[in-house]
C-alpha cells in the first residue's frame, strides 16, 4: 500500500477520523474536568559529613556522602520516617498510604535529596513535605550516631523549605488534551485502515483494479433524482449524467475499434446495480448521435425497460421467439431519434432455454442487419445463467458494477462465468459513483442544473420564440458522419 492509497483512505473516511478525534478530545477534556486537582510541594536537603576541612578529608567525605545518599532516599518511604511525620501533623493515615504520595529523589553525583509530597490541599502538601524532611533529619541522625556515644558524622540540612504550591500538578489539562487528540486521531486512522482492509466492496476505480484490468468504459455518478427520473432525456442536456453516457458511448466506440461487436450485451453481477438504466440510457445516447439503435429487453425475469420508457410489455421478445409475430411488427419506436425498442413480452417459465435457442440467434442476426447498433439488457450473471448463455450470441459484453453494493469476489465470479463461455468482454462501467471525493470518476466542468436553467430563462426572455433546449446539439464522435442510419466504421 503506497502513500496515495493511505491518502485515499483518509479522504474516504475523513468523517470517521474527525469523529474519533473529537471524541478523544472530549474524553481527555472530561477526564481533566472531573479529576480532582492535586498539588505537589517539594523540599530539598543537603547531606554533609563532619571533618577537619582538609582537602583529602573533604574528598573522602564527599565520596562517602554520595554513597550514603541513595540509602537515605530509600529510607524516606519507611515507617521509621513517615510515622513521626504523621504523628506531628495528626494525620489520619498510615505510613503505607502516605508512602504512595511521598517521593524522594536525588541527582547522580550530588548530595542533594529532594522530597515531594502530593495532596489535594496545597497547604497540607507543603506541611507534609516539611514534616517528612524533619523526620528524615532526625532519623538519619539516630541511625548514623556511633554506638559508643558521640554525635553523628552525617548532617542533613534543609536548603529549600516546602511552600504551598499555587498551581495544581495534576491533572495536566494541556497534556491530557494533546494525548487525547493524538489518541483519537490514531484510533480513527487505525479504524479506517481496518475498515478498508476488511471491506471488500468496490467503491471506485482503485478497488476495481484489484479485480480486473479490463477497460473502464465510463463512470456514472450517483444521482438522487435518477430513481424517479432514470432517463437522460429527463435531465438537462449539459448535466453531468448526460455527459457520462456520452463519454460511455465514445469509449465504447474505441473499445470496439475492430468493429466486430455490433450487438452489445449489458449485464451485472447482482440485481440492483443499475444495468437496465445503463442499457436504456446508452441506447438513447447512441440514437442521439444519429445512429439507428435497437434496444432489446432480454431480462425475462424482471424486465424494466418497458417500464422506464413507458412502452407496452405484453408483446415483445418472447412473442417473437415463440413465432407468434415477426420481430418487425413488435418493435416500438421511442422518442424523436431513430430508436426502436423490443420489450420483453410475457415472462416465460424457461428464460434460459429461450435466450439460448436458435430462434434467439436468428432474431439477433435479423436486427443486426437492420440497425447500426443493438443494445441488449440481460439479467444479472450470478443469480441465473441467462446472461452467460446469451453472451455467446452477441458481439460484446459490458459489465455494469454498482459501487458500494457489489463485492470484489462477486465481480470475480461474474468475469469467471463470462470467461468460461468465451464471451468477448468490452469493458466495465462503474455505476453509482460519488460525485466528489477520492472515488469520484472524474471532475466535471459542465454547468450545474441551476446555471443552465438560469441561462435558459434569460435566453427565452430575450427571444421568446426560441426554445434553446428542444433539439440540443450532440457532439460528433471521432470518425462519425451525420448520414442518417449509419454508425461509425467501428461497427457500433
């Protein structure tokens, strides 16, 4: 996984990372607010050895003091030192409990002992530290006194009396917030990485490339209005959705540069990925480019083309396959362009047998002779075998992948099924892509719907007799001529 992949994951799950960071910040702040403040008071002692003052004795005394200081530090936490301090202050505690709040340290190669005491009261902390220091002085004087009498050769002196602190030593609000902020961010980042590693759904082109190297013919952005208005003719001519299908039309031409795939089968791995709307809008886009197009609804289990286009479905493909009527009598014209639709007809009990029959092969040969392009909407590959059977009779197959819905292993199974029957897969189409973010297919510079509507209103106001959107001008494909009824030399 390279740096760009990490950045893509962060861009994809930035809301999750931000949320965990804010939660961590809130937890750190809550801990700081709810924790009772603790004050720490310090006192410092100097350890000296009695001597005559000669240089040699001073050196020996200094070495002796440094060797003994470590023992004195350990002695601070003993009941021998703490009990007298408790008694002098009248504290209601035990030496064991007090030792957890008392800390004695010394720096290397010094004879200084620092005693620090923590308490919820700053005055009590200072008083306890001073009492412990005084008790240590008395205790060491007793321990170091000669058994045969005389004074102790070691003298401890307080060089820094304990004072009541003005600021609490804990909680450290600033440190807590920084740690909580970094911890929340790290937790969010780890969660995002784990989510990306465990999530096998296809979200964009990067995920698609883990499965296949087939050409990406186009990306269709998710449009909330597409559920109610699935056709591109129901949107403005310059909308991103219209441009996506024009781009798909052009890329399909280059994918079929040899011109062998005059009939194209559009299918998907699972239901609900948008293959019917893709097939229908692709046929409309081809017809808008001046081609004669036949759209066949070969989904004999859940036909949707007739519903999208508002056409009669009871007589159609199954009617022709059973020989009840000729296909020419069943084709229904749609729209102002040269688009004809063969709906599904009555749903049969044996769709796979009908679609793989010789009658279906003859029907496809007949419509291929009459039209420049034939677009076939087929059932999904994984639930039934209809699409795999039908893919052997067409010139090429386009696999529609619904992002956020289908998983990588589903696409692998679908491609394996097509490979098993030796189908000619022209490429894939990513549907339901986000319009923004790391998984967006492309950036659009086309006008938004509001801008186009404003321009339309301004144009109609200045020239009411002119309807600028009635016959939108469609861009010509490379190598395309405007002669009616002919598609470019590629065969599509």
